[in-house]
C-alpha cells in the first residue's frame, strides 16, 4: 500500500483537498482498477495455459513422428 493511500485511509476528509475526489469516489475508483487488473491477469493466465497445451501437443506430435520414422526404417523404407 502506498504512503498516500495509507494517509488517506487514516484521514479520509483530506481526500478532496489532495485529489479532488470524495473518499467514496476514490475507493470506488481503486476497486474498479483492481477488478480490471484481475480481469487482465486472468486473460493472460488463460493464454499461457493455451500456449503450454500447444507446446505439449507439438512435443507429442514430434515424438510420434520419430516413432513412425523408426518403424519405416526398420521395415526397410517406405512402400517396400
């Protein structure tokens, strides 16, 4: 918590003098900003999960390709 916010919570009547907002308006603004931050963080976290899943699918696909290539080499090549 910043020093300004701590001071305003101890002396809510000075909010208008320092910021030009009522204390209730300031609290509403802070709450709204925190909600927006949480929404943006949730979107970023969801996209990280998708990226990780895509990387896992790519690793599995590469592994399956290697196994398939080994099978082809073992059988003497393609279409023999």
